[in-house]
């Protein structure tokens, strides 16, 4: 059941390719007149990549939820839609072109994300266990990408959104891992995170989510519907974001 992929969604690839209102606990930057503060090329590339990365998570989860009928996917997909809007508002704030504008489900401007979407959908369609591993891979990779992006910006409004998205991804990862273990009886193994970082997230002690322990316990040992609801709260009410 181990998911193998030749693609990596890290923002590092994106940088090579491309040169408060509170909603359910997620701080969303409101659209405003374009700010005069100049962003670096890395900050711009990160925002555009994150916009499509959030869309990828939403589109994959929405499609897998329809395929497998598991509330966990549809609940987290709804959270990803909110996260994508939060990033879109940042793009509008800084007058940056939205790479997802006009693109339908499963369509991406970034060719690497397009190829990755196709591969993840193929993998997730094999079995429910594979679909849950796909969810885990997306969230693990999103965590790494957000950590990189946070280190590359000092803009307070961007950092605020990234921190909320990071906390949501941690909550979503706990939900996918718990549901995978419940379904298969096997321990979920981290796919791109190192073991220490993964263990910290699972215990809720990573510092990425103020309510991490509570969310982690909620996801652990719950049934499919309970995990689904926790995934939604983790990305909306309990903290902030997920992919």
C-alpha cells in the first residue's frame, strides 16, 4: 500500500520553474487595493505556487470523496477551498496574477502540479487505503512547503496565513493517518517528513497548532465520520489550515 511518487510538490521546484477577518478560526486577508510593498521573486513564486497547491488538495479530496464516499475527504476538501481563498486574497492584496483563474477541476497552470495531480488521482483510485495515503502525502508535503515559505518572507500578513495553513495541514495529517490505521490495522508511515517531525505532529506537540493535542486526540480512535469532522475543524475552527 506504500505510495510511490516520482514527483515532489516542494516549493523548491516551484522557485526553479517560476524565477483580519476570521472565518472559522482561519485568519483571511481581505482583498484591498494593491499594496506598495514590493515582494521578492521568491515570495511571489511561493504565493502563486501555494494557490495552486491548495487547489490541488481541494480537487484531489473532492474527487476522492465522491469516489469512495468517505466524509473525511469531502470535509477536508471544504476546508481547502477556504484556504485557497485566503491565498487568493493575498494575491489580490499584492496585485499578483492568480495562476488558478479560470481553471476547472484538475486543471493547473504549473505543469509539475498538473502531472502530480494526475498521478495522485491514479494512485488514490486504486483503493481507499491508497486514497488515504495520497491525503497523507499531500499534507506532509504541504507542511514542508509552508515551512520553507515561512522562512522566505517577513511580511506579517503572509506569515499569518501561512501559519494557519501549516496548523491545518498538521490537523489534516492526523486525521488521514488515524483513518488509515483504523482501516488497515497498519501503522501509518511518514512519506516525506522525517520520523521525528511526524511524531511531533501526531502527538500535537509540534507547536504548529495551538489545539493540536485536542485535535490529535479527537482524530485518534474516532470512526470515519468523527475523523472527517475533526479534519474540518482542524483546518477551520480549531486552528487554521491544511493544504
